[in-house]
């Protein structure tokens, strides 16, 4: 027989375990299992939110982020985009939602919207940007043909992670294009 207090204390740990399991499935390349765990986590989190026992466990927002990541990993960008946009509609400062939506937009060649969101992401994470924020911002600038701005953004990313070889390669492409552009203008 369980007492009511004990079960309510166990609920956040149960949700945390589900979140950890969903992240584990994502990291191990099992997006279908991650999606099942994220959906289960979302149902539990919504029930806890409705009953006022949300506590320390993962929130519905965290569950929706995991769901969007799993959908993207399942190569369902339309469904993933819907979830990210819903999250951003609820909270336009949701940095994780922006981080997920920008690459989806880049894959669809929605460059202007990706640039606007990447700029918003950089403004929101200005005090401590992640390498992915800088990378997406530089990539968008490169795709837009803003070579000088892209070079500066790649330089910031390389300064943050000097061990990231792919940044050197992309920064080299930008510098090469910038040299071609400035050389062509001098003729």
C-alpha cells in the first residue's frame, strides 16, 4: 500500500528517468524509441502540471523539445518544425527551440527566416553563446553571401573551439571566397 506523499515524491524522478532514457535513445541512434519515451514523458509532465505536482521533474516544454529532436532524427522535418514553432509561439525566447529550428530552415533553404532566427538566437545567448549558435550564425551568413560577416563569425567559433576541424575547413572556404570577391572587385 502506498501513501499519497510517497508517490508524488517519486513522480519527478520517474519523469527524469524517462527524459534521460529518451536522450540516451537519441544519442544511440534509436529515434523511434526516443520518440516513444518523449511522448510518454510529455503525457506524464502534462498530467503533473494539471494536478499541480510538476515539481522538479522535466516540464512539458522539455518533453516537447525531446519529441522535436526525435522527429528530426526520424527524418520528419515537417513534424519537427511544427513542434519547434509551437514551442516558440509559447515562448519566443526559447533558445533550445531556436537551436532546433534554425538547422531545419537551412535544410529547406529558408535562408532569410533562418538568418532572422539565428540573429535572435545570438542576441539571446550573447553572454554565453554555444559553439552551435556561432556555427549556425556563420553558416547562415555564408549562405547569404555575407562573406566578411561569415568570416568573423567563423573566427569567433574557432576561437571558442580550436579543436573543431570542420570549422577550419568552412572558415577556409569563406576566406577563399572573400579573396575571390575582393580580387574580382579590384580588377
